[in-house]
């Protein structure tokens, strides 16, 4: 089984790139123009630097409410005046044919509005996670992108990360027998002050901020959608987390009988792991959900679990661009975001009711 693992990873990460290479068109490949909406720490430290390395995408537009920041980014990335917008003038992006994709990196409460505006402008939309603040918003965004004839992609970069891809293969190929159960969690220490992630009106809270990664992992490793959820919330700092959830634990049951015990917290740094239990062994990733530094392990030393680190953002933006260029479907689309929100809806319902709640249908 282990002989096939390298080709599998190479194929999964760069699916479709071989076609371009086969035709000897490496130097002639077109690059799509990307615009970043929101010049956050994530945009500055991860996304923009990744766009300097991509083969099929380049940064030519920015949307920000700060003139000083716009000038700084123009100088650093060579962005023309025609590629600079503020939040009020975003709709003028329809007049700029050089911009093909709009990547929205804003507080969660703003995703829906800006996705709708970008789609209306005829631009493909790429979203940081979570997709929105509710499943209803997700449905609006999906409908708007379909009506406009543009792609709506989700920034679930771990679906293209080598360790997560291999974990999916372990489960699919039953390398350790049939998968039965998963335990996973993601925790950070959220700073106080004016942090938007602590504000309910802005879509804050640990489940929207971190839990979506944990839910995703259970869904794609198990390869099915959960049917039931039982959840509880804990607050150890009710002052800091007066508006939003601090720590949530939940159990998910799947139609096949698989189960998952999951955890997420804004007040427990260092919790960042995943363990999958199967009939004949175990495998896991720790660290697991953060950007980079993934490390895998298995209960069988004859089954190695080690890969070079990748730039998650570079890979996903290249593949999304290529799907547009080649007219292919994008598997990590808005429906993925909707399915995660339906699970989160059930988690919040279970916390309120104290009962097991069913997960809604997409």
C-alpha cells in the first residue's frame, strides 16, 4: 500500500497540472488576476506572499478602507491605481477586465454582502472560512454565483495538504481496516481588546472561527455527512466571551455508524490534533489544523506518514485558477461551506436544547 502513496499525493495536490505540462505550455500558461478584499494579517502574511509563487494567479487588485495601507501594498506588490478600491467602490470592479477572481478575507459577518457584490460584478469568488454566519446566507451566495455564472470557491486549504490527503487515503483504502471513530480538536488563546472574533454581530466565536476546520476533517476523512449532533458549551472566562462561544465539545454520529468526538476552543492554546481509530490500528496528525507544520503518525511503523511541507495558499489558489482556465468543476465549492454550516446549526441547536439534534440537508 505504501508504494502508491507518493503518486497519490502528487496527483491530488496538482490534479490537472500534468495536462499543461504534457502540451509543453508551461511558459505560456495564462495567469488569472486576483483581488484581495480585506488586507488583514492573513492577507499580508500568507495570501499575498503565496500569490508571488503561484503559476496560474497573480495579485493585481486590493480592496481596503485605509488609504495608507493601499499605498503600502501598491508599492510592495506593484499594484496599479486601477486595481485599488475601497469598500464602497468595490462594485466598480465590474469595469476592470484584468480582475478575474475576488478573494474575500473579511470578518465573517461581511462575507455574504461582498460575495453577492463580487458575483454580481461577474467575478469568480473565493472565500476564507467559514463561508458566512448562517446556512441561509450560504444558500444566497450559492444562488447568486449560479445566477451570475461564476465559480464560488471555499478556502479549505487542508483538503489539498499532503497529510490530510494521505489521511483520506488511509480511510478510503482501509489501510488500518475500516475506520470507526475520530477524536480531534483545535484550540488557541484568543486575545482580548477590540478583537472582532469576540463580537457576536461580526460573526465571532470559536465554532465559526476554528470548529469549521474540525468538522471538515471528520466529513472528508469519513467520506460522508453526519446525521446527528450532541453538543455542549463551556465558558471559563465569561467576561471576555460574553457575546460568543469560548469552548464547545460535540459528538457527531454518521449514517454508517462512525462517530467523532470533537472539540474547539478560543481559550486553550496548543490543542491541535486529530486521531482516527480503525479496526486494526490508528493514525493521526499533530499539529493538524494550523497553517503549516503538519506532522503525521501511524500505529504501524511499516506504514510511513511523512511529507514535505507545502504552502497551503499557493496550492489552493493555483488549483482554483486552473479549474477556471480549463473550465473544470471545483470540488471545494459553496456546497462545502453550506454543509459545514448545517452541522454548526445543529451544534448550536443542541447546546440550546440539551438534546441530540439532526443535521439539516443541503
